[in-house]
C-alpha cells in the first residue's frame, strides 16, 4: 500500500486539481544532440504547472495534483516540485518504479 505525503494543510481549500499522470521522460535526439534524462512530463503535470502559473503567491497551495513516486524517484525532482509550493500529494510506492516515458526525435524532428 502506498504511503502518502501532502505539501498542503488539510484545512486549505483546493481550487484546481489534476488527476492526470505524472511521468518522468527520457528524450533522445538525432546525433550529435545529447539525450536528456529525468524530464518532468505527463498531461497531469503540465495542467498543474499551468494552474500554478495562474495562482501566484499564497494561492499556489490551492493547486492540487498527484505524483506517484516509485523507489527510483530522483531527489532533484522532489526538490523542484516542492519549490512550486503547490498542494501536491506525493504517493510513495516503494514496491514499484516511477512511471517513465521515452521520446525519440529523428529527421525533420519526427517524434517517435
């Protein structure tokens, strides 16, 4: 069973919540451009980021979203998410890996 941690107080109101996915992406480009690892992705993540941009100051905690963090979750991403000061619920799932995606770009920036 997942353990859960939230970055907001239970008595705070939520104005926006995303139930979309949080994904950590690897992006491979055509040589000689190097690959990029541990890129935050997923539609849920980007909707939360958009809501956060529109919720400055103390209203940032009213942006709710969920991150399922597996046993391979990078510490630097935890720090980045915390710096946004949102109402993110991090569900710790040490029995599994974090959801990851792959994007490859080739000729004419064709995405695979």
